């Protein structure tokens, strides 16, 4: 069962590894990223930072969608982590079981505007958030589980 779909450009770090996994009772983390799936060094570094007792899998977007849709992940209390809004958008287009997305950290880059302390978006990402919202997928902004959730659509 999907417990959380989180966008964070840092992928796996303290907030995710400890705060979110404990809060949600997560027992499996899926990092859905074509970039990381094709970079053995990055993947190895992420595997070293995972909390003990939690399974971690790294797959590209297409393979992640296939695994989720096949039901093989249903036995887990699953947290899916993506590095970008675009990756989350692509995964949502392929996986109907995703009903909400948490924006935890989207880095500042040229052409982006700040919508929260740690989330910066460009016009294309705003368009994706609007489309996800129109599909009935809630996109929230929240860094930590004990913070108040804010709907991203209200910030753009």
C-alpha cells in the first residue's frame, strides 16, 4: 500500500529516512528515478543512507510503474520518492493508485519562483500541478510529517 509519494530533489536524507518513515510506519522505500537507476555510484550512496530494517529499491519511472501496477508492492507500507515534479507527474500518468503527492524539496533554479520555504517551481511545473489537481490528485507542500499540509494549487 502506498503510504506517501514524495518529491524531494535530495531523495533520501534525514527528514525522509527518519521522520517520514517513522511517522508512516514505512517498511519499503522506492526511489523512482531514471537518473539514479542508471548511476551505480549514486544508487550505492543512497543505499548506504537507508534506515536499517527498511527495504529500499531503486527503479526507473517505467519499471516503478510496472512494479506498482503489478501488485508486487502491495505487501509493503511503501514510500515512493522522486527527484522532481516532472518524474512524479510521469509516474502519476502511469499509476492510478497514486492519490496524493507531497512536495518536500524542489530546488531553486533559474526561471523558478519560490512557493514555500523549500519548494521552487517553474511555469511547466505549475502546469503539471494544475493538471494533477484536475485529475483529482492532491499535491501538498509539507517538509515534515508534523507540519501543516498546504495545497500546492493554493500557492501557485
